């Protein structure tokens, strides 16, 4: 009868490989990490201690610490203390950094001191990926992912919560003062010792509450002076944002993904929860990084902005964005239109005659240019009193006593061309979901990097760079293999 597979005795002498080299096979990703970092000019990229000082204690080579961090982000080991432990027990790490054992403080300081250099390393790997043909550079997708900040919701305060906290503190102080007064009256008839102790504790509590009250009052004044709506106490740059239906303190990380192999070609962490002012900037940065003359970009309706679309077109970028639909309440509020049959998109524009035709067959002609509340130049189109004889006037169409008014943006042609492109190529909008959700899902789920370890927008951008670099490396290794990638550097 066969038994279980047995291991070796811990006291038995064994002949192990003589070198670390024998523990790492040719397809191991650490060989590519090692070769890639060795190809970088760290002095040109701005890394500290790239050239050691002539005097003083020798520093660690930044190349070794960079290799350690890239390995850590590739293998879901991001904290400095965990990386310190890996240096002492992980054979791959021992091979990668030649059995160096930096302490956690040295490891943490390297990331903190070189956050501005990580984007440059990301760009270096992207350029190499482009040389290998992994990046198409024709169509990209833009999307945003919320990464949780090092700041709890309880430590995020706005004007309303600050006012509520101040009110509750005032009520508590008033309650404690009444207790002290009642305590003093009771002291006259009973032994004074317990009353003295009670009074002392109450005064200590009042003192702490007043200190907290001063802190909140200062924060409230600072918010009013700065014009901000909220303040985060642990990470001042983080903001409260909506993430998949829940509110959390986050950073909004924009990612641009190439359509060929889902490689991230550009990224930016911001504390602005809204996306509608990011399209043009991210698209122009991507076009510059890819070094192309023309570029197509697709994004969801959260990035839609008429001015941003126009700026993209002016810079050789072809956008594909769905327009947010206006709600019935919004129509009723802005134009007094009670029924969907007479929503603005139901009016047909004729470019040759520069007129609109309403669903009832009436013609609206150009009247004059106007600056609306959004500070945009629009043309006003109205009928020649035909609205007043229309059976739908004041019933299904506008309640405006002057008749129905259509506003046409001065650059509306740009949006009409985009609508036509989307109608002819609807698959590009569908492609956006496949392109953007893949890296976001990988980063948040497979890499478990949906939360941040560093504080402050500048440092968060550096940390995000490690995550994006690790994702791109994993994609390249999965496509070509570590051995092929390593050979491509030689």
C-alpha cells in the first residue's frame, strides 16, 4: 500500500545549487526587470544618488531599489516593510538586487524622493513597447478610475459637517457647564472630595472640546477664504468622490489605453471628481507621446464637453463621444417643454438654408447671435409668428410667450460631424468599454491596487506611475514572453 509523498528530513545534508543564477530560469520576469533598468540612464531621468558622493557613507544604487519596486508592484507587494521582508526570503528578489537587504526606511525614502522620475520610467518602457510594435497609435480610449486615498470619510469635512460639529460641541460644553453648576450645589450638603474629582474631569473634557472647537473654527474660516467646499485632514489633496454609487475619499486617475494590445499610453492622477475638462488635455498629451499626426480617441459621456471636442478637432484629434441626454426635468426648466416630441433633438437643421424645421413642420430662422449663461456664442432661431397659430403651442411645445427658441452653438458643425461619425462607426463606442475596463479591472482586482499608500497629489502621481508601469510590463510579458523582451533590450 503506497503512502503519502514524503519530504526530506530537515537535518539531512543536501547539495543545493551553488549560485543564485541557477534559481532563476530564462522566462522569469525578473530577468527582464533587471535588463530594462540597467538600460536606463537614471542620472538623465533625475534619480537621486545616481552618482555617489565622494565623501560620506555610500548610498544604495537607485537602480537596485527601482528594480525592487517594479518587482513589488508586479507581484502585489507594495509596502516598504513587506519589500524589506522579501529581500531576506525571496530568491527572485535576492537574484534581482544581488542579495542586498535595505531596511524599510531606505526603501520608503527612495519612492518618496523620486516620485517625479517614475513617469519618465513609464515613458521609457512605452517607447520600447512602441519599437516592438505593441502600440498601434491609431485609436485610444480614455477613462477614469477612482483610487482610494489614505483618508477615511470621517476625516473629510465640508462646510455643512463643520458647522454641525461646531454646533454639537457647543451643546456638549453647555451640558458639561450645567453639570458643574449642579455639582457645586451638591457639594455644599455632602463630602466635597468626590465632587472635586467630578468637577476636575468635566473641566478636562470642556478643555478638549474647546481645543477641537478652535480647530474646526479655523478649518471653517480657511474653507470660506479659499472658496473650497471640503477639506481632508489626513491627505489634504484628496477629495470625496462618487465611486460606483458609493461616496469615498479618492483620487481620480485618468488612463489612455491603446486599442492594439490594451497598453496604457498616458495617465494622470487628479483630485477633480469631474471628467468633462480632461478630454483635450489627455488627448493632446497622448498624441505627443505617441508622436503621431492624427489620433482617434473615444471616451464615455462623462468626458463630453463641447469646447473640449472642438479643441481636439483643432489639434488633429478625432473624438468619438456620446452626448449626455437631457432629462425631461431639464427641458421643462430651461425651455418649458412638457413632451418629448418637441425636445431640441427632434428639430431638423438644414445647412443650405440655415434653418430648423420643428416636428409640426414650422420653420425657425436665424435671428441674431447671443452670449448664453455658459459664456458661449450661440445663434437664436425662431419662427415668423408661426408658433402662435400652431395647435401645439402652450400644449406640447414651448410655454414661452415669444414662441419656441432654438439655440445653435457657433461651432455646432463640429458636434454634428461627430454624431455622424458615431452613426457610421458605432463599434468604436462599444470598443471603449473593452479597452478601458480591462486595465482598470486588472489594476483593481488582479493587482489589488485600487487603493493608494502615499499622500499628496504629487506623490500619488508617482505611485500611480508604478502601477501603470507594472500593468504595461505584465501585458508585454504575457504577449511576447520575458525571454523575448529581455533579448529585445540587448
